[in-house]
C-alpha cells in the first residue's frame, strides 16, 4: 500500500502539478512574436558563456530552431557539432543561416574558458561592447555569464539561458522580477524539487549520495539547498562528496567526479547525479559502471540523454526543444518592443520520465507497472564505452 501511495504521488507530480503551472504569472502585457526588422536593419545578437559545456551547445541549437519555427530565420539543417564548443556553431550561424531579421554578430562570441581571471577580463570587454550599443540582444549562457551581466553596468537586453538555478545563484531577484528592466532569466523553481521528490517516492532511499563542487555556483547547480530541505522533511541523509567543476582542465574535473562516485557508491542506497562539467560523454560509461557495480539506483538531474547512456531514471528535458522554443519566443517579444522584465521568466517542462531497464535489472530495481505507465522514454541497453 505504501508503494502504491508513493507511485500515486509520482502521477500527481507529473500530471497534476504541471497543470497548475497555467496559473503562474504571464507576460505583463501582450507582445507579438512575429518577425520584424529593426529600423529596416537586422537585429544584432551577441553571446557570452563561462566556458564550453554540452548543454550550452544544445540549448543554443534548440533556440535557433525555435527562431526558425517562428519565421525569424529560414529553416535549415544545423550540422552535427563536434565536442562541447559553441564557437564553431556561432561561426556557422553567421554563414549557414539566412535571415532578413537576425544577425549573429561575427565578433560577438565571448567565452571565459572556465578561468576566473579570464572571466574578469572578458566581463569587462563585454560591458564595454554593450555600452557601445552595437548589439541589440545578448545571450548570457549559464550561471557564470548570467552573474557577470545581471547588473546596471550596461542596459542591453540580456537573456540568461541554461542557468541551473538563477534564484539561488543571485542572478535574479525573484521568479516574477529579475531586478533589472534589461535582464531576463529562464527559471523553473520547482524542477529539482520535483526530481528529488519523485526519486525518493520511487526508491525510498535512506542515504542519498550527491557529488558537487563546493562553491556558490556548484551548490546552486546541484540544487543543494532543495536537497537539504527535502532531507529534513522526508528524513533521509545526504552524503556529500566534493568535486571540481568550473575549471579549465576537463580531465581534472572528470577525475574528481569519478573519485567521488567510488567514494559514495559503497555508502549510499541512491545517487542524485548532478549537472557539472566532470560528467560528460567521455566518462558517463565509467560512472554508470561504478554505480551499477554497487547496485546503486541513480537519477540524472540533466535529463533523458544520460538515462540513455545508463543512469536509471530522470525527468526528461525533451532534448531541450521546449525550452529552446520558450527562449525563441522571448527573444521575439523583445524585438517586438518588450522590455525583458515585462516577460514571464517562469518555464516548466512538459512532464516526461525516462528509465533504463538494463540498469534497472543490474541494480535489482523492478519498476512497477504504474511507474512504467508514467514513462515516456524507455531504454533497454547500456551503450558500450
């Protein structure tokens, strides 16, 4: 009976709670998303990131696809990208995209390469560029860039994308108000709470392992404040291990995560796999092998792609399609006269679950039929490394 009650809560979280999202704040007034020119010219867009990260590339691609869908850009096939970079993608957007309305400015791609000294210098350069008023909209991709540009040192409309928790990171004042007329940050304040609640309802763990970078940004990426609140409410323990994430040396970040997985796996009965640079296509297979060796159920904070690669469960981001379309509509409304702070920042993914049945078999987890009924994506194998 307790299992049935827990699984009924899963259904509630997936299907009833999202319906309530329709009552969340909407734009302060109506703005069109129809393509328009800027005084007869194209709107000029710039880009700033803390460093290379695969989600940034995916979010940018889906945002461009969203602009294509709205008619701002002529439809075209975006070529398969190499690695985690956005610089080559940005170059392609200048040459491979045809648009009467938008220009991805050639010399307006900035990256701090996960180096704090470079971040300081690059932020100064970006502020100077924005105060020249030759860019009409700036994409601040991720928490580092969002924190660098969410201030009054410039007044260019700035869209903060792919920040795990812009509230916890201090990028915005609240869900309803970014704190600046020219700043907008997409936020789903309940996303990680839903994830941890559902994971606990399904697995009923007592000791949850969490590997994360012990920094302001790292704790916000991992949604640590939410995890700790739920641990007190639901009486489970959080077993911590500290990694390296926002650093230039990817191999060092990867090694720190693998070390934490090996440290945590014998101690815990579940693991929440957090978003960080040390978890990527190169080492997910090794991380899955570690948790499967100890029969530890895992939940990917990132989404279904990591379930496809071997982690047990996740709430999917549907390939970033829906959030990309949300970003595209926000851009379009700004180009149609909206100030960023007049537009809703709240975005909630349509409910989707993913499970890897091969991993379920290895960790001796038998998904009940009621759970499988709530799953949109089922994977039956773990890809070979």
